[in-house]
C-alpha cells in the first residue's frame, strides 16, 4: 500500500512538472510571441525618432501585448481541441497547433483558465495604458481582444480569420500611441503591411491543414479557394506588402532605410515556389512553411533595424 501511494505521488509530481514545462515552453516562451515583442519595439522606435520615449510605458505595453497574445494563442488551442481540429490535423514542425492539450499535459479546463487569466491581465494593462495615454487607444484594445478571443469560434468559421489576424499589426500603432498620445500616418503605414504579413503567415500554414480544417467547419482562405488558389493569394499579398513598403518610402512617409525589408523577398518567393511544387510532396511543403516563417521574421527585424539607423 505504501509503495502504491509513493508511486501515485511520484506520478502526480511528474504530471505537475510536465504541465509546468508546457506552460513555460509552449505558452509563455512560445516562439511566435516574438512577433508581439518586435511589433511593440517597432512602434516605440517610430515614436523615438520623434524624440519621444518612456521606458515604463514601453515595458507596460510590451507585457500587455505579449500577455494578450498568450491569451489568444491559448484560446485557439482550447477551441481547436474542443472542435476536434487538432485531433485530425497532421502536425508539422511549423504548423498544426501547439498541442498543449493532451493526456498527461494540460487539461482543456486548465487551458481555458490560463487563457482567461491572461485575457484579464491584458485587459487591466490596456485600461491602465488608455488612462495614461488617451481614450483613443480603447478601440484598438477592444478590436485586438475580439479578434484574438473569437478567432477559432467565430472568425475562422465565417471566412474572416485571416482578415482579423491583420489586427496584430495594430500593435505597432498602439505602441506608438502609448508613447506619443496620438496616431500618425507613419505608424499606420507601418502597421498595415505588418498585419498583412501575419495574415500571409497563416495562409501558408493553412495549406497542409486544409482537409482537417474543412472537416471541422473552418472557412478560411485555403478551404474556400482551394490550396492552389490560396498559394497564389499568398504570393499576391506578399507582392502588395513589398509594393506598400516601397511606396511609403518613396512618398517619404517612412524612412528610406525601410526598403531593406525587401531582402526578405527571396525567402517569401521561395516559400511560394516550394508550396506550389509541394502539394504532393510533404517535405517540400514543410520547406515552404519554414521559409515563410524565416522570411516573416527577417522582414520584421529589418524593419526594426531601419528605425535604429
């Protein structure tokens, strides 16, 4: 009996360690949280070029944005599990969900509570920043909350998922506003391609998941247009992003150095080519997903570098 109790206690201890590791490495330190971090930095750098910078407000904005993305990501995992999408999706190293809910991992209830706590925390950060910087921040704050919280349950099931993900680009505008107390044409000009970049990331990630998404009622670009047309849409949106960046620089809305973000174009183009050729070749498709993610981060990092010059 004593050995059985010891074994049960040991098993419980190991399960708690597993849950802690999942929360830390698949939720709190999830790699794509770097997007929120970089977009906050980008918005703050735009303000800093005007001689405006507050370290406390920068840190508050950074924490609020990252916690908000944690809430959105975890809700997505929870609802994908409930709907059953993750259960029939073939995971790749770059797509297919974070898989934080499984026997021995987080229970669905744990994931829901974690997402809700993160949402509440981000709400208080948003309210504080709106009080300090101005009520005009509130529309962005609530739009971001609605986009992230209901991504899987409403937007993805009504053909609006990719459009609502463009809202992530508004982090740039929000971070700028918190520093300055107003919006600018420049912050909008940088936020728009930043949001389109995230939509394009998701479109490419949906290509290998098309069958599972269709089977569970998701209406996204890939299930609506088909995989080939979705890949073509990816290329078109990528072209629009780069044209936008060049036009903004030529019109002197953004610094001329922002055109260095075009150095990411070969990665995005190679992702398009690999995806078109990889519809029947999974290793090639996985290479397309990899180049897409690398290209996205190269674009964002080069934009940040442009504002550091």
